[in-house]
C-alpha cells in the first residue's frame, strides 16, 4: 500500500543526471581508469557523421595529405599475379607520378563502393591500371571525382590487355592537361562501361 513499510519509494533524482561529467571519477577497481569527460562529445560527433553518411565509404577514409600514393600494387614481370579488393572506403589527397591514389600493375583489381577524390598524378589522377595477360580490373558502385592529371587520364588511365570494366559508377569533375579528362585507355584495352555516368 502507499506509505506502508513495504510500499514503493519514489526515486530521488541525482544531481547532474544525464549530463557530461566535469571532472574525472576515481576508478572503481584497481587498474581501471576513466577517459577524459569530452570523450562523449567525440563519440557523438562520429555517430552523427555515421548517420549522415550516404555510404560506408564516407565513414572510412584514407587521406594521404598530398604526400604519396595510397595503394601501390606493382607486380614485377614474370611473377605470379595476385587479386586485390578495395571496398567501402574513401581515398583522398593522393599524389604520385602515376595513379594518384591507386596504381596497379599486372595484378587483378576490384574496387567496390570506393570514392577516390582530390588526387593528382602525371597520368591517372585518381587511378591507373596496367593489366597483363590473365589480369582483370573491375570498378563497381564507385566514384572517381575531382582528380587531376598533368598529362593524361584525369580520372583513370587504363592500359594493358586484360578485361577492364566500369559498372554502376560515376566519373566526374576530373581534368587532364593533355587528353582524357575522365578516362584514357590504351588501344588494346577491352573496356566495358555499364550503367555508369561520365
């Protein structure tokens, strides 16, 4: 009953409940430590960025800060090739002589749900691929954007003899001082562009 010895007692509000701590709290057990109070603010910022993102690629970014290429996948002649998959990531601010963000030579490469932005090279501002016999390249559900080539292939320079496909992807706002603001290909490249925007 109400007011009786066995009756429920109303909870008393605690001062500062639901608010960010203004000072560190002593560890409850030896060896534990409490992070700085502002960690909650940082977590909320990251969570908000996650909620607003259009894709996983916007959440996971690798920024080379204009200092280097991000992925260098080079295979010496006569060595067995390997298969590489890059997915769900943004590659930005890469810079190199060839392939500003990604340079692949004589391997198999698949880019899936990848954004490459703001990268520069002499050829292949965003991406450069050179396939050998038996190699293939697939760029799917991806976006090559805002990259620059000092010579050719602002978005992508593709050469070699292996099947090369652009699928459900966009190449936009890239430029080259020479030719191929979006894509430059070698004469022998079997290039397929499927449901994509350039």
